[in-house]
């Protein structure tokens, strides 16, 4: 049966300890951590939790944030505190298969030599391996105090690997600008407003606010100015919509700017450019020549033909 250690003598004020001896599933924590003057309460509690975990347990920021009610920002800040005070050492290593992992080394007493290695874990050559159960310092061989800090400094001096650039990315994409009509036309602008306001009839997700309709109407008018039919514009704006659409105005603005069609070429200019001038009879010498209208040939105009 576990025995209780009751306090001896009256305690005038403050906390009263009722201590029970643990015989299994316990972790010894030094007062240098429990009463550390430079660590926050979250960092102290997190260090105790990490020291109680078995070797190989995952202690990433997301894992700890899912385990405790603290946010990822507070957990990350607490881990940085423990690193700054020597209770943790995190390094990035690349495995033989190319995967980059984070190796975390926990120290139950910073500045002391390694006295125990967790079973089944191969320690790194430059740093000791985490141990949840401390061993008496007297059982360890004396090591100069400068050995462990130098190893920690060597691990921390290694820069983390930089992320590889994605294929096909050569810098930031230029910002898209909504097209504007070259010639203001009230009728075309009104047709653009009607088109945008009526999108919700076929696609309820494309319910736009009035301010968004007025902001996007000039871009639709620019499409109509380029001889795009209203039904074609409607088909482009409503095609292949995602399952959940949170910002319909942003999606329509992107399509209006990225998919704007070019102006249609002038058919009259193209037909007139490839057709030669008709044949005309010179009024002076009656010779045939090509000219848009009747008159004199080039030689008669120059006075070379008599």
C-alpha cells in the first residue's frame, strides 16, 4: 500500500503538501525545471509532458496543439523557450529516401553529461538522446562542462533545408486587371448589369451584391464591346463552378480578367485588303490601268506619253 507523508509541525500559511509515494508510471522532474525563473508556465508544463513521454513519441506543434487546449502559436512559443534554455534541441535531418524529418532531443537537466540512452533508439553522434527517467549523476563519468554546450551549438548552427521551388514557377504572377470598355455605351452597360444580376437564376451560388454588380459591369461591357454575345459571356461565367463557392464575385472577376477575348477583326478591312483595284481606261491615251476611279494613267499624268 502506498504510504502518505504528512507534514510535520503546523504550517502557518501557504500550500500544504499531501505526498504519496509512486511505485510505477512516474517521472522525476528537478526543481530547476519546476521552479525555473525564466520559463513560462506553459513551457514548464510542456517540458514535464515531454519528459514523461516514451522514446519515439511525436511532439510536433500540431500534435501538441491537438492534445492540449493551447493554440499552435502558444505551443510553438513554449518549444522555443525550452530550446533557448537548453531543455530541447531540434534539428532537421534528411533520411536516405529523401524525406526531411525533425529530430528532437530532450534534456531532463541541461548542461549535464549523458547518463542513460533509451532502449531501441540510436543516438545521434553529435548529441545525446532524450530520456524520460533520469539517472543519478554520480553514476556517470565526469565530462568537462564545455562538451555538451559545444555539441548543442553544432546542432543549432546547421541551417534547416530550404524548400524546393515548384516546377514551372518563375516568380510571382502579375496581378490581373479587369478590362474596361474603350467607348462608354449606356445600353451596353445596362445589358452588363442585367447579365450579372440574372446569373443567380441559373446558378444560385452566383448571388452577387449590388456593389459587386456595379464593380464588374464595366468588365462585362468590355466583353460585349468585343462582339461577345451575352449567352457566350453567361456560359463562360457559369461553367465548371466548384462545389462550395464562398466568394462568387472574386471568381467572376478572375474569369472576366483572365479569359477576356480579343477584339474581332474588321471583315470589311480584310476583304478590301486582298482585292485589286478595277481596270480603268485612260482619258488621254485610252490605255488600260488599275485605279479606284476613272482618270489618267501614271504616264499621262507625268507628261511622258505624247
